C-alpha cells in the first residue's frame, strides 16, 4: 500500500511540473530590445526611444558645452528588436551607466576628410600623404578657417581682389592671380560626432591648427633692445615669413619692435596645401658679360677696365606656382629685350715679374678676386636662403631661365666635386682662391660640363639648369660656403655677396 502511495505522489508531482511548463508556453512573448555596444550585449530594455530620451536628458552638460539641442547614443551602439519570454529587463539608467563608461555619446555635426598629398623625401622616396579628419558643428567654421589660412600665405589685398574679381589688368608690368585652390581632396558629410573628438567651434582655433598642426600655444619670445625681426627669426630657426604669419599684428619686416614686446615663434606645419598660380610681367636687368684682353707690355698685377659694362633690360613674362607661400615652379613664357647690355672689356697684363719679386705673399697665380658673378641667365629668385618650417634652406634658388640654360662659375677656382647626390641631384662644387666654396645643384642630366680637378674661370659655363634630385621645378640651387659643404663648412647667404 505504501508503495502505491509513493507512485501516485510521483505522478502528481510530474503532472504539476508539466502543467506549469505547458501554461508558460501559452504566454504571449514580449517585444524587447537588446542593446549591443562594440558587439557585446549590455542587456534588454523595453523601449528604444526611452533609452535615447534618457541619454539626451542626462547629457545636459554636453548640450551646454556645444550649444546643441540633442545628444545621441554612441556610433558603435546597436539596438536590436527581439521576441522573448525572458522577463529580466534592465532599466535605461542601468544601460546608460554601462554605455558612458565604455563609449562616448555623439552630437550632430560634420566630418571633414582631408586627403594627404603624396610627396617625395630628400632621398627621392615617395611619402604617402596622411589622411585626417576634422569635426565641426557648422560648415562655415571650416570654410572661414581655410580662407584665413589662404590669407596667411597670400597677401590679403591680392586675395580679396581675386575673390571679388576686381584685379586690375596688366598694362605694362604687374601681377595677377590666375588660380587659388586647395591641392588636397576634401570631402564634407553630415556626421554623428563622438564628443571625445576635437570639435572646432570657431574659425580662429581651426585656423591655428591648419597652419601649425596643433592648437597648443606657440613658443613666445620677449624682444630685447636692438632685436630685429630677421635676427629673432634666424636665431629661432624660422623664416621671416613664418614670423609675420605667427604675428599678424606685425605687418612687415620694417615694423619697429620695442623691448619687452611679446612675439610668437611658430614653426609652420600646414595641414592643407594652398596653391596660388600667378601671371607676372616684370622688367629685370640682364647682366653684361666681361671679356679680357691681354697686354704683354703690362705686368700680371695690371688690370684696367677699357670699356665699362652696362646692364641690359628685359621684359619677362612668367607663370609662377606657389604652395603655402613657397615658390615651387617658375616658367618663363616670353622675354622681350628692351635694352641690349654693353659688354665689359678688361685689359690684363701678362708680363711676369722677375723670379726674385714676390707680390703680396701670394704670387702671380692668384686670379683677380672681386664680387661673385651671377651664376644663371635669369635673375628670378624663387626661394631665399634661410629657415623655413624648422629646416635651413642653405642656398638661393634661381628659376625661370629654362631647362638646360647655362650655369656659370661665380668665381674662378678648382672643381672639387662633380657628381650626383639624392638631395642635390646633378651638382658641382667649386673651391675658390678667396677661401669660399660655391655649389650648383639640380643640374639637368648630362649637364655637368666640368670634372673634379678642372680649373675654371669666373663666368665660364659649367653646367645646365635642370630638375634632378629633390626638386619640384626647374631651378638652380646656388649656395656659398666657408669650408667644404656638408663636411664641417658653414652655409652663407649667397645674396650678401651681390
């Protein structure tokens, strides 16, 4: 009897469990929402809208900071509808607290993609441009910042005249801007911006970033008595152009500084390439040539100008391309001769002194030492000697003469280098009898006309202008050094010799 009672009890128990389970299957499933963040489930909520409203309500500080009406969920948050019998639903507060510790909330704005421009380094190796993203709430902040950046490299009056189509036509000489554009490819789209990103609210801050690559305060300097803009710039390894850009209140190199004045020392690292293409007509001097006549009746120390040289005058038309204020290309379209130069004739004695006579401790083999002769057939300087963007440009770039045009020895001397280097391309270095060295770089291939050991005379054709090595256009990189270039010597400003 006891045995039967146990069996009956077990059957009743099974029946109870079966009935409970079956009744549960008859319950209608719930519509809920599963919240995923970075692919991981945070839990279930009953209303998607309720979570979004809660986020918007709790992030009042973000709305105030950016002056926006709404704050939204992170971009990597997904909310997926589900049907479930599971009754454990999380509160939106619980989900919110989980989210804020993992991913940033977002606001409506714009994402600006700036594609980097591919360049080559000093060795000729291709460097792929860095693509970057900038975030703004108002597109006008970006366009205004770009305009500010352009005005940093282009004279404001010239920029405004181009923008307003009010440039004066060239009558005889003058310059007009034909094009201004950004070399980088830029795309702008509406975007939910994570609030942990740098979001630019005003054009001044963004302009600073586009110019200097940072929004951090730039180094400053306190002006001392006797300081000039050029001295301050050179001592701090920046160009005078960079100094003026970093100090917009100082309008020109002739502006007076006063002791105690605070100036900014910013090294430019432009984040976009502002390209300016100019059409220019100008009058420039044409250097005269000098020929020597020998007089056997005069001693070797004798030198007399028989006919004074007179410079000619040419009207030159050129197209010039600048990137961020730096001239990269000069193409001479035409040259009109306004006045022919007059050749200089110098008479030099060839009669030697007796063997017992000693002249000035040097002997008679020393050629006449004078001011350096101009090394090219044209005089357009595309880039000066000096610091630019933290790097010393150790020579003067002369452009516009044309590919293969003659390059001349600036002074008599001995060729100590004639070869190829990745940075200089085809180049020649001459050691002069006055203790200086001159270097002529970026010559065209096959255009080195002298070899190591050759003795050259002032004005002798030694090469042809080209674009070899690290060069963005046809030009001559002309440098003057005391001591051997790049072997302990010191680069000097070549223009100080003219």
